[in-house]
């Protein structure tokens, strides 16, 4: 895995790129990070993607060296982009372009996956019609993008959701389903009945905040992703 420096709108970002073994050219899966910024969890996901035979690029939408370690720092990094979705989408588009430029990438075959805040990010990639065949959101946030009030979504959409997620309620689930239906999307949603937020995040164990890792939900959701990517590519 190698670090990749790139720029979007004149600002510096640092992603991570990993090629699958034994393949000269492979589809690319970009990975959108959680609210703390690109870190070990995203790198672990990149390794899992590469093991499936795809190239993986962990995107950076905060900026090189900008990472959070506390709830307050994470919120300070995330909230401005949740409030300015056009800026978030611009950074995502630039990151996707950087991923497609890496050696050994089949730029015509791209998908995006994201976790927590990254789940919201990849849904925005679909809303903004970025050049991806599909997006997969894991315990993501469902807040709609105000700058795309009536999206027409051509990318296929997979949502992996913890039913007891305090950050995405059953009412939010119904709202995202209604939005995807209105957007004409080919979508699917898997709700994991025993899971809360961060169910794929290794080491997550904050019951009070509702962020707890679930080995079963992690395994099942990744199997769903594997099928989804095989269909896309």
C-alpha cells in the first residue's frame, strides 16, 4: 500500500492506494472515510477489497494531515462538509479522479464504498452522478443533499444499515428509501437487526454513544458487498 499525494482545487490531500496481487489491470473501489479522517480502519478495508481482486483507493476529503482523535475534533472536521455538500462533492470528485489515474486501474470500472460519514459521502457521489457504477454505504448518514434536491441516480446503490443505529433512525431509513425511489435508482437496503452504528469498525465499543463493532454484521455486510461488486464489474 502506498501513499498518494494529490490536489483538488489547489489544496493538498493524501490518499492510500493498493493494487491486487497478480493483476495488471483491475477495477477500482474508492473508500470514503469516517468522521475522524482516513486511518487504520480505511486501510484495513482497502486490504479486504484488494483481496477480492480489485484496486483500492482510500480517499481523503479533509486534507493532508487533517485527522481527528476526539469527538470534538471529528465534529469540527465533518460538520462543515455536511453543511456544504457542494464542497464535499467537489472533493470526492477530485479524489475519484486521482484514484482512476493510478497505475493498473481500469478507469471505466469504478465503485465507491463508505463508512459512517463516508456512507453519506458515497451516497452524495450517486446523487451528484459521479462516474461510478455503484456505491455502498455502511452505517452511513442519510441526510439528503440540499444542493441536489431532486437527484436522478444512475449508479446502483447498496445500503448496509444497523437497525438500532441512533444516527440513522427507522424514519431516516424510510426517507432514504423514498428518495432513492424518486431518483429512479436501482437500490437495495440490508438492515442488521442486532447492530448499531459503526458495526464494521474494529474496536468500536461505545455503547452509550451507540457505536459498537459487530462481527456478524461486519461479515454479513461484507459478503453482500462482495456480491454487489461482482455484479457491478
